[in-house]
C-alpha cells in the first residue's frame, strides 16, 4: 500500500490494517535479530562450542539466513567485554528500524499509546544502546535483549509491550473480503456502499489485463467509511473515498496534471463539485517530489444515487492505468488534444487503452503503415495529414477497440495486425474516394459547358436570338469554378500524399474543361446565319462530347466504390473506359466530317474559321477524356490488385 501519499492526504486511518501487519512482521524480525546478538555474544565467548545459526528462525521471519549465520559465526572478542562481528552495524540499524515500525503501527491505532512507546524508544536511543557500530559491549547486548527489573526499561520489554498492543489492534482489524475488497471493521450500513464501488470496479477490472493494481481496502474511521484504491503502481497515484450517509468525498492524487483533468472529466454526468488541481510537494513522490491533488464532493438525498456515483468511480479507475503512456504514444500519430479525446472516448465506451498497449500499440500502428501505406505515410509522420483529422481519430479508435476485443476473445496478435492494416487501407481508400469526388465535380462542370454550347447552337439552328455575350460570361464562371476545384484538389493530393494518378486525373479533367471553355468562346463568335448543315454537324459533335462527360462521370462514380469490393462497380468503371475511347473516335470522325463540309461549301472566312476551331476544340476535349479513361483504368487496376 502507498502509505506515504495516504499519510500526506491525512487519511492514515485506512492504513491501520496494513500497518498492524507490518508491525507484526517487524516483531518477528526483531526477535530473530536480538537472538542473533545473543548468539553472537555466546559464540564470541565460547568459540569452541557449536553456534546456533538461527537458520530456520531467519527464514520464517523473512530474513536472509546466510547473513545471520555469517554474523554469528564471525563474532569474536576484541578486548575485555567487547565483540566485533561482520555487518554488526547493519544488524543494529535493522533492529532500530523494526522497533520504529512497531511503534508506528501502534500509533496508527492508538495515538497516545504510540506516543508513549515513541518516548521509550527515544530514551533507549539517547542512551546509545542503538548506536550502529561495528563493535559492541557485551553489557549493551544484555541491556538490549534482557527484560529489565521492575521500574526499569529495555528494548526487549518495549518490544513485548508493543507486541501485546499490536495483537489487540489486530483483533479489531480482522480482515474480510467483500466482492474483492479487503474490509476491516465495517458497520452494516457501510457494506452497500463498498459493494457499489466494487461492482463498478469489477465491471472494468478485466481491461487492465496483466497490469498490477486496483487493490481496494475499506474500513470505518472517524465516523465514516473510507475506501482506498492504489490504482496502478505509481507511488503518488491513489484515490481515497470517504462516505458519510449519502455524502461522498473523493480525494484523488496524481503526478500528471493532464491525467487528473481526464479523471474529473469522466464524471460530468454527475453534479459533483471538484476543487482546483493544487500542486503539492512531498519528498520521494513524483519526478520532482510533487503531485497534484483534487477533491470532489457529491451530496445526494438517496442511497441509490450515492451508489451509482460510487460505481462510476470504481469503473473509471482502470482507465487511469498507463494513461499517460498511452497518451504519449497516440500523440506521435495525432495532435495532443486529439490523443486525449481518443482516450476519453475509449473510457466512456469501456474499451480502454491497456489492451492496445498490451499488444504492442506503436508496433501495431507502425506495421500497418509499413504494409498498407509505405509511400503515403513516412517514418515518424502523423496520420492526420494522410487521412485527415477525423479519419485519423476514427482509425485510432478502431485500433483500440480491435486490440481490446481481440485480447478479451483470446484472438492472436496476427489477427489484430491484419484487422488494423485492413482498416488503414479502408481509410486511405476513403481519402482517395473524396479526391475522386472532386474530380467528379470537375466533370460535372465540363458537362455544363458542353450543354451550354449545345443550347447556343440549337438557338442558331432555330433562328432564335442567341446571346453570345451571356454564353461567354456563363462559361467563364464555370471554368473559374473548375479551376478552383482543381487547385484545391491538387493541394489535397499533396497534403494527403495521395496517389499521383489522382493528380493526373485532375489535370486531364481540367484540360478538358479548358478546351470546352475555349469552344464556348469560339461558339460565341459564330455568325448568326451559319449554314444549317454546319450547325447540324456541330450538334452531333457536341452530343458525342456530352456523352463523353456522362461516361467519364459514371466511370469515376463506379471507381469510388471499387475499393469496397463491389465487382459490379469495377466492371462498370472499366466499361466506362472503353466507352470513353469509343467517344473519342466518334468525335474525331465528326470533327473531320465538319472540316470537310467547311472546305467543300465555299463559306465566308468568319464562318469557316469559327466552325473549324469550334469542332477542333470540342474534339480535343474528347481526346482529354480518352486520356482520362486510360488513367482511370490504371487507378482501378491498382484497387483490384490490393
């Protein structure tokens, strides 16, 4: 038990059972050590007689037998009434420490008795009887180990008196177990509260897996129930809970300020009042002899509400074990605040992080990155640049869940590795899908341009007014919007280190948009009385281009779903590629037919040039879509091979 920090908190009463046990163990040791002094004196005076090495007694008391045997066997006189022995000074120090341990235990249960015993021990020390020296007078050994006459005192008599007092205290501290808690001297009214706390603790205890901790003690002291839990192994990391009727006081200490804040956050569903996180100093606690202390107060009218809070306290403790270790690990993959948010989510979902750490944590993630994304996530790089912040958080949450569920189900580490790697691939595919969705928007704008040109030509065919200026303005706005999408998408490709192929698809789509915007500009320059045969040929060419944009859009939409393993989508996407190539061939034929009409019709220069340049611009756009199709096919084949 973490006695120092609990005493710092002023909750020493709960230490009584453990201190009594320590005092009784010290009694066993001090008797063996005083016997060793007596045996050393006897051997030094009569070296020819076989010496008792106290081997059995030493082992029973938890003392290394070899050291006692060496001390007794090596004892020898060095003058009249004096002896020396190996490690004699160390033995005297240990005798003094054992006596101090017994006094401390008695004082924990009966302050006045402890004070009187301490005064007697101080007097013995002041007389020089416990001076740690390598030589000792035989008379001092006699005074230490003998029982003084009436009116006198000795260490032996003090030890005997302390032993009696410890036995009385031990009788009042008889231990029971209540749902895994060690309980001492409880009243009947205390048991439901302890049971509620242990119900919560036991509900999540398994999530610590092989890590030590969560031992609970409960006792009654000062008219209230005290529940204490060690949590993990850090000395200054404990929680002490005081219960008086339906009022609960929580005293929590931690060497990590962030973890203390995390602990408080887990109870936001209760109307508890928490003090500020005060920094305290105590020698030997924390890296800089300091720790943080917070106190919570929860007062309710009904025992059922009190017990609900106690159960929540018990259930939360497992999520504090190795919390800072997990936070540091996650901080190497996402931002600091997101790491804390993931751990809070894991606690609220009763998943925790210990399973993740137990299975190797960092190695699990590193292996997934090496196997699934070696070119997209470099060594030491975080996940959020490659996946996006929300996707990175979701991926890490899934990794914690997979680790915990695998350990609880007894599945192999290999299975977890494969699951995490597959999940990372899915998240990367979603990133690619989001970028392809931007390409889809580009193609949609290309379709809008072709449709605008077709409407303009249809108006000329019908002899209706065609607003050339409005056509140019509308198509210019569309082209600018497409440029912004292309620029933003390229930035995302670079930021997320996405497949270079996606960047090339963006480029081809942008080139097609540029060609169509140029075609719209030329269409706006066409004479209003353009020959109907030329307009009809251009209408057919635009229809081919419009089909190409529709086919490209359907191919991209299908490609987005290919990573999900849908065979029909891969077939649709590959079919679209073929149809894009067919469209390019059809557009090439229509452009040549239009050119032939111009050269054979004897039209004026303005009409001839505008029609030929319009046809060429539209045909070049279909060329770009054909190249787009080849790139799309390569992208799909990569997904199918994954």
